[in-house]
């Protein structure tokens, strides 16, 4: 299968890291990292989904190989778990080059980046995850490295400091980000190819699940794969994680065969419902509907009602609820959509009263 920055407001990555572990969380944990290494496709032919990105990237790599040159720098953006790291490894494999993997938070000083760049081999691929979280001095050094394959190393301090130019071998930088808007334009413009990773359709996730099941030597029926795919939030990493949990349930409670019924029962045990909502998601919707009549209600008030931090609700729960059309963010506050009432099997207050129009917060 495929997969795939102390401020007043925490970033999404920091918030997710600080939130309780979620089965439907898109960030990788230790188990995910180990399993993904075995499940990752090795070339573009094996890579499932992202058809437009695959086609465009294939042209870029084929042209570079025909010229006998290193590939252009590549920027991959999109939500966690969609395949950015996997594509970086495929780029290296397709170019027959080694790959060096690091991340933006690990590069806090220009010297950290200079040490990495100076040790690269010719044609090597440098994968820089969470590139938007790199420090500003390192970012400015990267401009020259990407464009001229050269960095200036500052020796000494004050008036006696001198800049020693250091030539770099040609290399390919693959940057990955979940927040492309945070990248400064000068950095964004230095990438020769930019691709945005989209969420997967259920049919694509079914292909992912069948492929992973084959590699894990699991027996799964098409209906079982469809059930898991429908609860995977359009994310291959989540699909693989749910598959492993369903596998555990099938081995303990059944004969190991994953059917639709077994998958539904297993994910019910783990509190992942038919639309992929988990305990936190349903808690937010339940509070919004039952305590505040569907809203509008402020984010801080909603967070207190569910016993979570404001940032956890805003960055962890709300993005998926908004994407699913269950919740809307408005200037007046959060409001529930008709789909939210239907999903939880509740009747909106105005329908209960037989009236029309939205009920206010205090029933006005």
C-alpha cells in the first residue's frame, strides 16, 4: 500500500502528536512505520491511486533519465498518509539513486543543513519531510543549494567572518508538506515539479486493501475490503491500520476470513463507524447537536463541552467533519449540517417544533 511544523497556535502536526492515539489518525506511529516499510510499492506501476500525479511524475523521471541528468526538485503536498514518503522512495528507485531522509524540525540551524548537503552523493535524492517547519536560516541556505548547487559556509563571527563557497554535486530535493501555503514563494518557485496529493476514492482504497492483504497473507472477501475502505477517510495509511485491526479480530473471533460482517463487527469494537468517525468525532457532533441545538457555538465552548483542548477539536476532529459535510465553520461559530443530524439519528429542533427556520441558541 501507499502512503504516504512555542507559538500562540499549535500546528496541526504538533496538535495531532499531543492528542490521544486515534485509530483513524493519519499520522504514523511506530507500528505504522514498521509495517509500511513492508507494504510500500517499489515503483510507479505498483503505486495505487493518484493517477494524474503518477503520470506527470513518470514523464519527469523518464525525461531526466533520457538526458542522463538528475531529476528536477519535487514538491509533494497533501494530507498525512497519502503517499508522499512512498513517492520519494519511488523517485530514488526510478532514478537508480540512493535516498537520504530527514525532516524540517530536525534542521534548526543552517549548519545542520550544510552538513547534510555537503555529504550528498551525485544524483542522490534528499527527502525533506515537513519542509515548511524548517528554520529560516536553513531555508535561505536551501535557496542557493537548489538553484546553484552551492552553499556559503560562514567561518568566524563579527567583522572577521568570511563566507567559504562550497560546491555541491547535483542532487534532487523532494520536499513534502501538509501546509503548502506556509512555504515562502522563493522556496516554492525553486521546485521544478509540484504535485498535490488528493484523498483516495473508496474503489482505490479497496485496491490498496487487497494488495496489502495479499502481502500480509490474509483472506479477505471483496465485501470485507469495501467495508474497511468506506471507513478509511480516503487515506491509505488508515486503511492499512484498520485492516490490521480487523485481521486481529478475525483471527480471535472468527476463522481468519475477513467478510463484511466481520469487518463491521471489528470496527464497531474499535468505535469506528460507517463513515469513519471515531469517539472524538462523535463526541464533538453529539455536543453540538444535543447541548447547543446544532449551533452556532464558539470553538472554545465546544471544546469544554467535550473535555478536549481547543486545538485538538480544531485541528484533529474538525477537518474531517467539515470535509464530510457534517459541520460548518462560520463567523458566528460552529454549526451542524442536516447530514450531521441524520448521521446520529436525531431530529433538528425546528422539525420537532414543526416550525421553519433555524432555532437560535436560546430557543428564540
